[in-house]
């Protein structure tokens, strides 16, 4: 079985600012580049070509679109999110379309009862006190990050949590 994730790798002119935050707060910083997750990690034996076909079929009619991120929020389980302030509707539409058919069974329980919130994870802090400190220290992080989403990526999450690109599908 392969552990996969479907995501959008972000390309920003000022990405070093995100990298600095992630180096400080994100244990996955050395495993995967900054990204917006559309389909959360799932294990399956689905053929690569079938996943690609599923994505191509379900993104028909969606054109490249702008995404803008700004501001840090603290979320459940002590995650730090860089918030999407433009492009939420398009990202949610992609997320909803991809979690149909063959991928529907892999939708995590936490998404079945809550609304999907597009974001870019910049931190995961296990200690509650450290999490509160991180939230406080990122309150003034108000840089704006803009990009155009043109591609969806299917990654395999390797044995050491490294990101292995399986396929890329242009929008």
C-alpha cells in the first residue's frame, strides 16, 4: 500500500518568509515543501494512472486561479496555519470534487462534520504552552503571499515521511 496526498505546491516570490516560519515551528519542514493540501494522506493500492484519471476528470472546467495568503491562526491539535484570504472557493471546490468516487472513502472523519478550511501549515507544536507562545510571536506576521494555482500534485509519502512526486496534473 502506498501512502499518498494530493496537494498544491505553492510558488511565492517571498517564500523565504514561509520557510523561516516553518524552520522554527514545522517538524515536516525538511520532508515536504510548502503546500496546500486538497486530499489528506491516505493509504491505498489504487493505480497511479487511475488517480490521475480521477483528478483529470474532476478538475474539468477549472481554470488557473489566484490564491492569496495572509495571517497566522492556531487550529485544533496545535497547528499553525497561514490563512488563505483569496482563492478559498476554488480550493474548496477542488477539495470537494476530488473527494468523490474512488477517493470518497478516504475522506478523514474530521472533514465529514466540519467545513474544509484551505490553508498552508507552517507549524505543529506538541506542547500547549509552546503553542501559545508561537501564536503570540506570530501575531504580527502579516506578510501577503500571492500565487496562481496552475497544477495539482500527487505525492507519495515515503517511509521517512519524505515527499516523492508521483504525478503532476495541470489545471
